[in-house]
């Protein structure tokens, strides 16, 4: 079910964003399998604030800059991307944080930790979730059974079996009442009531009734929703702008959205017009004018006209971020520029 997938991806993306895949990938050898299972979520929720890129060498993680120079030597058992100047790293079985020079800002001591957002980060302490500041001080006591990171001033939290929202002081601003809840984006958040999904505003009022099997967040004024077995797009009034016609659908980025027709993927504009015909086995969303597409088991990149600008040659490819894209080739993970040249040759 797509909403389960979307919820898990939101947890991964907002909880532990990494430059390599915006998802909880582990090593170069597992990157391909994980990507195949999560299709094209790579370009969403781009919150990378520092242009450093995660690399893996001999099973250890470090960082390079966009010129391919090693800035932080590979030394960590796991690492995620920098947000607000800090990145989570794993040493042994504990998680902590480093700055962009590789200095340990918060020593590894957490069973689980997530990315900083607006100066606070979600951490797991003794089976409960709470929040710390950038100095490692607990600012919201661990008391939640589940939680998402702060976004737009609120964080979704789970108490017992229900989800609600808190503010930065830990005050409950929307009482726990939903079966599941996602981040606010463009003023609305998707919530589950019973077995259906709808949207609430920042006051906790349901503004789009729960009538969908699954939903994605609003981007560029539209949200993908599932009705029965088809996907379409609604506006913030809950009215269909693009009727449910597609086998699958993803968020709008840069004016286009990836949609599945039969077994193939293409792109539509906000009017529902098929701008790039459905002819690809898989795709990412557009980012920095390019999208990765899969053709005959290899990935390349197209522009918004559908022109292939980097020939299919990679075992997988993710969206461009800060002028580089992660690709998987020759059994390792590397980075290319927009000319298709390797800035970092594949390693694992």
C-alpha cells in the first residue's frame, strides 16, 4: 500500500537524510536493492544545506566536496548527510553528530538519532523519542512512542496508538487523535482517520475529508492521491485538478510529476498533459532540470523535453543535488556531474 511506503519514506527522509539517497541506505552493495524497492523518491525533500557528499570506502563512510576532494576521511560505520551544519554518524552501535570539518559535536551515545532541523533533532532514548538541541542537551523529554522531525514549527508525535503534533516547547498543539500523521507542507498535513487519508490545517481542522487510500504531501499546490487503484491530483480545496488515471504517481517538482501508465513511467504537467511520454521502466523526479530514467536495465538522464542528455549506462542513478548525482556502477557508488563525468569513481 502506497501510504505505508510513503510513511516509511517520510520517516527515513526527515529522520535521517543522506546525500547518497535521501533514504536509509547502508553500503554501496545494498544501495541498488534498496533503491529498486523505493523507486524514485530520491529527489524529494531536498534539505541538504551543506554541499558535502557521503562516500563509502572499504565499508567506512566519509565525505567529499563537489570537486571530489575528500574533506572528511572515511572512518564511520554509517553516516548521513549534513543538515544545519551537522550530520549523524554511527560508531559501533551508537549514534552522534559531527560538523562539516569532521569534529565530533555530540559524542555517539544514542541508540538511534535523526537529522537536525531548525536546531533540534529527534533521538531515541530508552525506547522513547525526544528532542535535543545542537549542544546535545535534551529540550523535549523522551516520552513518545513514535515521532517525526520538526518541520514548519511542528512535529508529529505518537502517544500510545494515536498521532498528534507538538511545538518547539513540547506543548501539544494538535491532540493525538489520528492513526498516522505526516509533516506539514504548504500549510497542510496528511493524516489517517480509520483506514482513509485526508488533510488537516495547522489548527488541526480537517480541511480535506479522509477519503483516499493513500496520499502524498502537497507540492506546487497539488497532491497525489489514490482512489481505488488509480492516482490523480487534488488542489488544496480537495478538488481534482488531474483525474485519477494513473497506476502510480509522485509529487510535482519543477513543474512536472512522474506518473505510471501501465508498467511505464513518464511526466505530466499541472494540467495533466503528458509532456514526456510514459516509456521508462523507472524514474526519479526532476531536480536541477534533469531526471534519472531507467531504460533496458540501465539508468541515464533526460531533460524536461525528454531528450536523453546522459546516456543510460549506470546500474542505478539518483537525482542531482548541488550539481552532482549519485550513480551506482561497477559494484560501487560514485558521483557524476551534469556532463556525465565522474567526480568520484565508484567505491564500496
